C-alpha cells in the first residue's frame, strides 16, 4: 500500500525524481533526543535508506542523547545541540527538504505550574522555524496533538473540528498550529500537521503515566491515579505513530492535517489495572490523588482521513505493545533510574 502510494504521487518535491523512483529527503528533525522523535529517526533511517536526518535538540531535562545511541554513528545522521529559537542565528545548512518539528515542552502538569516555557518553545520556537522555512524554501511538518481539540464526551474529533484547548500545553500547541496555517495561507509555505493521541513505548520519560507507573511498580512504590481514574485516552504505540508520520512525510502530499490515533481507548484505571497485572501487583499499589486542574475527560480521534489517503494501517495489538514496553523498562533500569533520581 505504502509503495503503491509512492508511485502515484502527484506533486514532485525538490531534488526528487518521483517518476523514476529516486526518493531522497534531507530532513531536519527538531527534538530528536526526545521520546517520539528518537523512535521516528530510528525508523526513518532503517526504512527509508536514502533520507538523511539532522537532529537539532537543546537537550532539556526531557532530551536524552542516549536515546540516539544506536544510530549516532549512521553516516546519514548528524546532531546539532541548539534551541529552535536560535535557528535563524545558527550557521547551519539550509538545503533541507523538510523540517519536522517535534521539539516541545510536553508535560501538561509542568504547563500548569509554569506556562512560560511552553509559550517560548511551543509557540515562539515554532515561529522561528517557520521563518527559517520560508526564507530557505523548506517544507514544514508540525507534530501536534489530539489535545488541541479539547475534551469530547461522545463520538470522535475530525480534522475539521474547532480547537478548544484546555491546558496551557494544549493551548500552546493549538497556537503553533494557527501559525502553521497562517504561513501556509499567507506565504504559500508547504506544510503538514499530525495530531496524534497519547503515545506509549520504549524511551518515554518516566514523568509520563505509563513509564511512571511501570517504574514505580518496579521500585515497589504506589502509582498515583488522578481523581476517579475514569478519564479516557486513546493510546498509540510509538512505533506505529512513527511509521504513520513517515508515510505522511514520504508521500509527497502537503497542506493537509491528519489525526493519528491508536483506535484504542482506555480509562486511566483500566491502564493501571493492566500494568498491575503485567507486573504481578494488586490494587493495594494504587493511590488516588487529587485530580489535575482542568483535567480533560476524554480524547478521541476519527482517523478515517489518514485511511482514505494512505490506506488501512495495521496497528500493534495493545496487550502486546504494553508487554513490550513493560519488558523494555524492566531491562533498561540504567536508562530510567537516573531520570527519576533527577526529579526527586
Ligand atoms: N508524548 C505523546 O504522547 C504525544 C502525543 C501527541 C503529540 N505529541 C507531540 O510530539 C512531540 C514529541 O513529544 P515527546 O513526548 O516525544 O516529547 P519529549 O518531551 O520526550 O521530548 C521533547 C524533546 O524536545 C527537546 N526540546 C525541548 N525544547 C526545545 C527547544 N527549545 N529547542 C530544541 N529542542 C527542544 C527536548 O530536549 C526533548 O529532546 C511534541 O511536539 C508533542 O507535543 C506527543
């Protein structure tokens, strides 16, 4: 399906001869030492053998160079330590085909206690990247989130639905998307936007729900469940999200946004119980804590547009993806223990 689609491209990109099967993209990935982007780069380098990747990351507390260890020697990969806000002052190559912007402050709880950093990176940083793209004729891919739509009790959000973000984090991501839209409409910049649901898998910082709970249980600690635990999220395995992003990026399509969900809705309590079971613990390990301020009740995505444009995508079975994730954290205590100690 993926190859068939490549052969039917309508819009040739700079430096690529799609008709004759030469597909090479020079990609600047921002935030590549974080969770999703490091998984994305790994996939991109292994599956699209012509593409080159430059990773620009300022290495905040969430950026971990060891996430990139297994591909740092790859001749098609390079790393620049810098803030996205500095992009227009850096002496970097300017002949990229795409910037894929993963760099962000991402933890909702941090956005509630300190929103400024979220505005600086997620909004101002995105604007600097957009200016750089416009100046140098580079396409721009914004990695956004389902949280821009806000909460929904029934049904699922479509790409055309209005944005009603409820946290400083989701508001900053929604604002960035508005800038992307403005650059596309006003200056004709070629853009793509993905809005994915909650990702899970290896290399996720232990501040986030699934790795926090796994590592707490491995350390014999309790797991803090917000409020009733009935809030619902859709969960997508990070490798599936990476693959779907790669399909979008390598498709030749531009000026579209796509929902990327796992088609896998679970309440926080259900996730907690699955993790307890997977780690041989019982409900005595649950500690109910005060609910997050403005906690969205349910996120849900309608993913038919992606399917219509790129064909059916077979996602990982949740039980298997979760077990693989549990096993990864069991086997990589030396990766997560220092991160948890830093937080304490
Ligand atoms: N994790 C999820 O479930 C999820 C879901 C939907 C969308 N997203 C989006 O996906 C992207 C990646 O999320 P993640 O969870 O992998 O993030 P993460 O927190 O694991 O990593 C963020 C990375 O960005 C880097 N960074 C932060 N500020 C920077 C700056 N000013 N300049 C350069 N680099 C900077 C950090 O050092 C880190 O490497 C984000 O844009 C996020 O909004 C995440």
